[in-house]
């Protein structure tokens, strides 16, 4: 993609495509650390009125509310978060690319119709 100097830097940065793998890794790491933090809190504090965190074992194979379960939960949250982040970045990049193509096509059609109107 060529950089056009007539477009402001802030606008070019706003529509710059997201790196799918980097975004997926970031979402996965945040999800993994969230699971580890919640599990560690439940192991250390053992809150009485807390939601049943053990239900995560229905989604994360091998998970339990324990230190080992925290590591297993980190792995599964990392994998699922990576896939979700990768897909979100892919869809965002696709939508932005299609939108830019439509705007360019409309601008070119307007320019062509103005030219034809003057002929």
C-alpha cells in the first residue's frame, strides 16, 4: 500500500490493518492471565458467595479450581483468546478494506460522471 502524503498521519494510522497474530496473542494472554488471577483468588481466599468457577471445566478440558487448574486454564484461555483475537482482527481488516474500496469506487464514479457531464 502506497503512503499518500495528502492523507494526515492520524487518519492513516486509524485505518492501518491490525496484525492478526499479534492481536490474537494479546487477547489470548489477557484471557489467560484473567483465568489465572481468578483461579488464584479462589484458591487463596475461597470466597463463599463467589460464582462457581469450577464450571469452567465444562469448557476447558482438565480445568479445576487449583494451582494445576490455573495452568491448564491459562493454556485453554490462551488458545481460545488467540483464535478469537485473530478472527476479530481478520474481520476488522476485511471490513475496513471493503469500506475503503467502496469509498474509492464512489469517488471515481463521481469523478467520471463529472467528466462525462462536461463532454
